C-alpha cells in the first residue's frame, strides 16, 4: 500500500489570513449592497422639477406621479441668510406630511430639515433658515419630501444665496 501525502498541513497563519480576507470581503459586500440599494434620501421616489424654475420669481411646479402636482414657493431675502417662509401646495395626492431639506449643491453644508405644518387640504407651511457660508454665492438645493400612502415622494429646487 502506497501512502501519499496529498494534504499537507496548512500553516495556522495561512488559515488566519484566509479568514480575515473572507470577513473583509463580506463586510465590503454588505456596504456596497446598502449603498446601491438605497436612494439618496433613503426611500424617496424623486420626480424632476419642470424645466428650470427661479424661486425668486415665484412658485415652482412639479408633476408627482401620473396625477399629482407639487407647488413649492419660498419668500424672503435671497441675498442674505434671513429666515425663508416655505409654502408647499399639492393637488391630486393624499399627503400626510411635508418636509423641506436644504443641502449645499457644491459644498457639504450638512442637512437642514424643516417639518412643515398642515394648514389645509394638501397645503403646508413653515419657516426655514440656511447655514451661513463664507462663499460669495452659495448654491443650495431645497428637497421637498411628501409622505403619502404610496411612500415618500418628492422633488428638488435649486437656488443661490448671495452674500
């Protein structure tokens, strides 16, 4: 009978390195899955705004789904960091609540979240303030998020603040 030594004993260091590599790959796969399976604002279905709209000139409108409309308006001094009055009106949607989130478009300014108060059927209002910035012109994005029975739906509106 011939004895073959086909399975040499593995080094304990090799076993440890194999285990560490496997754990690292699993953790990385988990992070990638979480990153690619989430929307930018978690579970929001985003609808692009109708063409370019200047919030300084008045309200902006967006079609939400097949039959809904979102109207967003901000009042205040766009030349400084004074409080802005926020006004959201919806039609064709069953909206339970509305939130406006301000984010810097070109610079991380953190997230400023304003929960609006319901003032009537599909009408919400509130007051928001933006964080000061040292830039002469700071590009911002207002993200309007609506809570509906179908989930979170929303749109975004870009504007600049001049110092």
